[in-house]
C-alpha cells in the first residue's frame, strides 16, 4: 500500500492515529426514475414517512444526549430539526414528485442541489457553510429512504496499540458524530467544510483532531488504511511508513503530556513575567458555551456571536427570534458568567439578506448590505435586538459590539438607535444598564485608518482579524484557489492592527483581538509586543495562550516587535516572528 499525504484546512489541534472508517454519501447512490401517475401519491407518502422518521430520530438523539456531550451538539440538532421542518425541505420535494413524477430520492436531491446553489451565493463564510447542514439533513432522509443506516463497525488492529478509528467522509453531521462517541473515534477527515463548519466547531469543542476541505480524501483513502491526522497542520498521511508512524506517536505522547501540564494553569492569573496583567476572554456562539469558558479560566465573554440565534431561521423561511426569545438567551449567558462581562455582537449577516425570502442579489456581496449596514436598513429588527440586549444588561455586565462600522454617520445612527431602544424600555418601565458600553469591530481597513472618529464616539474596540485580513488583502480564505494568499503576517495587516492597539492606548479605551489570531499561540508574543492586553478566543485555545503569556517578557518583546512592524519582506517577518518564541 503506497503512502501519500493530503493537505486541507486545520480546524482542531492535535494528532490522531488510527484506521480509516469510510462513510459513503447516500446521495452518490441515488437512483433516478419516473413514477407512474397512479403511484405518485404513494411516492409522496414514502418521502413524508422518511422525513417523519428522521424527525423522530433527531428528537431521540436530543433527549439521549449524555451530560458530558458538548453543548454545541444539542444546538446543532435543534438546527437540523428546524431545517427538516422547513417547507423548503418538507414540502418542496413533494411538489417535485407531483409535478415531475420524480422518485422520492431524486426529488429530494434535486431540491437540495437548488438550495445549495443559493447558499453558494452567500458572501458571509459562516452562513455560507450552513449549506452543509441542509445537505446533512437530506443525507439522513436519503438513508432512511434507501434503508442504509449509519454503520459503526469495530476496527481491526494489527499491533499492540489499541485500534482507533479515523472517520473519513465527504461530510459528517454533528448529530452523526454521536454515533462515534462511545467507540474508538479519535479523529475525522472530510472532503468539504471550513473553519466555521459545524463539524469543525464540534471537533474543537470535543478536542478531537480534524482536517477538513480535503477534496478527494474519501475517494483516495480506503477502508482500514492506517491514517495520521495532524490537526495542527491540516495534513493527513495515509499508510505511513514505520519511521513516520514512530515519529508521530512520539509527538502524540508529547502533546498529551503538554495538555496535562496546561490543565494546572486554569486558576493561574494571566500575567507576563514582568508583572503585566492580560485579560483572557472567550468567544461563544450559545449561552451554554459559558460553562466551558469558565472551566478554561476565561474572565468574561469577549464575543457572543448573536447571529447563531438567527441561523437557519430567515434563510429557511422560519420566523426570526422575537425580543423575548433573544432576551432569554442573552440573560442566560449573562447569569452563567456570574458577574463577568459579556460582550454581545449585534447581528452580523451577509449581503444577500439571508434573513428574508427576497430575490435581492448583490453584485459583490462582500461589499454589499451586510452586518451593521443590514441592521440599519432593517431598523425594527435592529431595535428588537437592541432592546433584548439592554434588558439582559440589568442582570450583569453587558457590552454591545457593533460589526463592520466604517463611517461616522453609521456610528451616529447606531448610537441614536441604541438611545431609541433605551427610551422605549424607559416608557415600559423596564430595567437596563443606563451606562452600557458600546464598542466597534475594527475589521475594515477604512476603520483602522480613521480611528480618531471611533475612539471619540465609542467605549471600546475589538479587532476582527478574520475580516480585516480578507478586506485588506482582497482574499476570501474559503476560496481554495486564493486561500494560500491569506496571510495574517502581511505587513499591511500587522500595521493596521498595531495602529488600532496604539490608538486605543492613547485614548484610554480597551482594545481586544477576537479573531483567529487571538487564539494562535504562534502570534501571542507578537500581539503582546504590539501592546495588546485583551485576547478573546475559543475556550479550547485559552490555556495554551495563557502559557505563552506567563513566559513572555514585554521589555524584550516590545523592541523586537517594533522592528517587525518596520519590515516589509515576508520571509524576514516570518523569521522574526518565529524568533519571538524563544525570547
């Protein structure tokens, strides 16, 4: 068996070694045939019965969730139930059967392909990847129609190591991951997916090494092949040599020891060697994420992505969450953090209005009606969210974070709407924090280059490095053809970040980094040297970043960082950043 290596997108750190277990997509085996007129209604009922069975299965999965299961799994099952109940899935394929006489499987795949094409037009990477959720729901229905249940056979082993399983699939749903929880499931590899796919989020929360976006992995890797998943590099090695296997087993053992050492840092304050305190916050998608955040030692929530509450609602024609529903979720998070600050980002959605069913299509969605632009264009929806957030502020420390601001008038309009929401609550005698802080996401180069108008009007800043890098370099990192150009160490990106941190310092307001760079331990010392004192990241990354902080000496980092910011050659910058690790 020849050895080969595949390169994809790293989404969950660590190394796993095991036997490949392939999951074949049911959609590949779908038969296409026309149903006679007299059998059409029977075919309609066959699809309805399959949908009903999947609905029951999902409800059973939800009720049987083990206590130790990540909170994300329950939420994702909820999303799949919502998708399954949507007319676009539960009714549109039935119309295809009746009008075109397609068999049930063919009708369902036809509808899913049409929906998937619509999602491909969404600019926002997070929402675009929700296409996978629709396909995963359809996959479950297809398996019921075709009588092929998810199989998890024992994995044979050949040596003294306990055989463990690497799941290899075109895609795998978070719900299906439950089927592997009690088995020797140690990692997974998928052809599709990205940093923000649900499977990636669950992999990080389960702390399971994973690599996605592998393109041809499920076709090239064969059942029971030995596979190494290097989650740090996004590399998969199939049928490795004995020497490579030995090297990776040694690395795996070292990582395990390092993780055990990290756990001892949970209650250690985040302070540099020279005594400078650093604030470590958590990024969350759901209120239930607050538990893992506190467990990891976070002193607050630096980013609550509120769009998760809206996800799959408007896109699928379902009702957007009302004020009370939003308020309960925000209040739940605030109470869970027990007095620690919770920063709630207002709705950040894409340019093609995924929260309604209009036919609006932006010529260039990245530059269109998204984030705060969308909210200002939908004032009633925005006011509803603002009131819900303000109401939650009476239960603990809440801060409001506004995404994608670039203009002074956008800031002024936003602040005016916050005041309007406050006035509406006062009229109703509803309590809220009158002094709630309002901040801006700095994620557009124009914002980073016009900071005086931001620090004059707002209470804090949070740098969204993911979008800042993409807008600065004109790179969509989800587009595999240009993803290699996505570079957080580009001199333009580094200088925009440094300028923002310095502007906040001079104005005496807090500046955080809440993008992927905050959780990258290779960049922790660089950001410290720039003057960053507030990091916000996924809870799983927090202890590793804390370890870097504890071993950092700012007096030595600052002068070296200044030299890096003056450099323009990529190789020189990369070398200098690497050398910071030994400072």
